[in-house]
């Protein structure tokens, strides 16, 4: 019978027992149909309260990894279930979508949170000519940047979402159709689409486990790029986070750049999925750090904040003042009340922990099966694999909807992006089984 060693359990917590059993399943030390120790036996072996074991087993049952089987007690479930279904595939079975990049709604503000926030708001009408931004929201943004050692003495710019802000910044910096822009490859699909729609020539930045490679950044600058667009942590689609040592290397390269706009899209910010080691701030060039609220309040809160060099902030403020004027202060006031709410702050912290755990669970399992995946943590991960279109089709037939990698790439690469943010442990195991089977099937059909 399977047994847990006391050193696998941290502080006798139910979560630690659950994670240890999940890991044993992923490593094939526990197989479908195998019985877990009884509550009494495991509690005695670990020297902990029986209620702690009961809570751990209950969590495993809720995720579908463990089922109760009468006299046999708690046993490992079979792996033919794909968890909750979200759509019906054309082949007549229920299909799980792991392609959309969305956060888990369980961690977003609910109706009660929103009603409480509105009840705490100043609901006075905002009129023309009045202060453009809600100052408590701006002060919150300053504190958020400061906590990650980002310079904020040059001011805060509020925009209607990160992509809106980046588009405004590129225009304000004077880029025109035909200019060269460097973006990570693979990179954020919507950012690539925006840059292409604006007529820019895309220059790829290569990634490894530590972040953007110095050689690719040097090559891009030597090629005459006018802007460099990156995400220093939770990079989409890979989940790569820039390491401290790599950040130091890249800073030396950035220091030599002139007349280039550097933008870091720090979209995961408050989730704290990885330490923040930015490298894009430069005295000789323009720079911005952009943070949206989409990943922890929800995509429908069309708000983003940025700080950067004085000239860029002033250009952005001027362009906004003669255009849309300002971003709704009602939204700013609502967002601020949510962000300072103890209930919402707990949800954001819980979300960061859950996304990190779900990502690491899946990427660790992929590595054990021989997939060449890199990354620290994020809401998505990138799986390099041959024949991405056929792989996507076969996975759909097996009940999984993934996004083929072509939308995320500048140069020709083959892979798929998988959204891990809402995947239960049971779904991770089932998805891995389907992907391994698909890889074997596609490998045998490749031309010799």
C-alpha cells in the first residue's frame, strides 16, 4: 500500500498531503484503482490529527482524483474523465477548452464584492474640466510600482487596457508603418496582431529559461528596431520569468540603446507569480512599465496603468487629453475600492498561489514525459511539438481544445499554447495522457 513519508508533509497541513498525493499520481507512484491509506492509518503514521487527513482526502475527491469505494475506502480514480466540460465538440463529445488564456473566475470579484465596493464609493458625477484621474487609484498604482522597485517619480498614466496603452505609446513615440519592432518569439498573440496591424516589421527576440537572450536583443538593436516589447514575468505564452542574472546582462545592453522605446507588459503584477527583475528602464531611451487589471479583477475592467520616462508620460497625457479626454473615473473608483478590499486582496493572493501550483504541476509532468518546456509560472505554457495542426486536431478528437502555435510566432516554430490557469490536477493528468498519445501517433505518421 502507498505510504507518505513525514518529510513530504509540511506542518501537517491538508494542502501538503493533497499535493504530495497529486505528485505521486503524476509520477506514477500511485495508479488508478490503488487504495490510499485509511484516515486513521495515515494520521497515525504522520502523527497528525485525523481531521487533517479527512480534509486532504475531501480536497482530492472534489478535484476528481480520488473516489470513495465502500469497504476499499479512498482509491485513485480512473483517468478517463476530463473534468468540467465547457463546450461540445463537433465529434459529438464534450470538450475541455484550454486555449483561451482566461483567469479562473473563482478568484475574480463576485457580486458581493462589487456591491460592497459600490457602497463604499463616492458616486458624485464627474464633469468636464475636473481632475482626470481618481487620485487614490493613482496613489495605489504608485505604491504597486514602488513595491517592485520601479521608478515612479515621473508620474502615472491611466489607460483603457494594456493594448490600448501600448498602441498609444507606439504612436506617441513616433513609430510609423514599416518601422522595426522587437517582440518575444513566441510572444503574446494579441500584441503580435496589433503590431502587424500597425504595419511594423517584426524582429524576433529569442527566449530561454532565464528570459530574453542577450544575443537576440543585441541583434534586434543592431537591426535598427524602434521599439522593444516584452514581458519580464509570466510571459505569454511560455510562463518564462527573467532571472536576476539575466536582467543584469540585459541592462548593460539596454544602456547602449538610443532612440528606442522599451515597454514591459507586466500583466500578472499583483499575482506575484515570480520575482520581478525588470531590465528595460534606460536613461538614453524611452521606457514604460505597463500593468493591466485584467488577470486579477477580470478582463472587463478596461483599465491599465503605466509609469515611465518623463517625456513618454507627458506625450501620452497630451494625446489622451485631446482625444478621449480621460478614462472613466467611475471605473477607477470601483477598481480602487475592490483593490483595497480585504476579500478581494485574499482572492488575488489565492489566485497567485493557485496559478503557480497549476502551472508547476503541468510543466513538471510535461518535463517528466520528455517535452522541451521552459518557464517559471504563468497562466499559460508553451509546448514545442512537431505538426502542431495535426496535434491540435487529434487533441480535439480526444476531448481537448488547444491553440496552435502559429498565432504566437514570428519565425516558423511548431507548438501549442495551453492555458493552465483553470486546470484541475485531474485535468492535468488527463491532458498529459492525451498529449503523450497524440505525440506518439503524430510521430509515426511523419514522413521519413
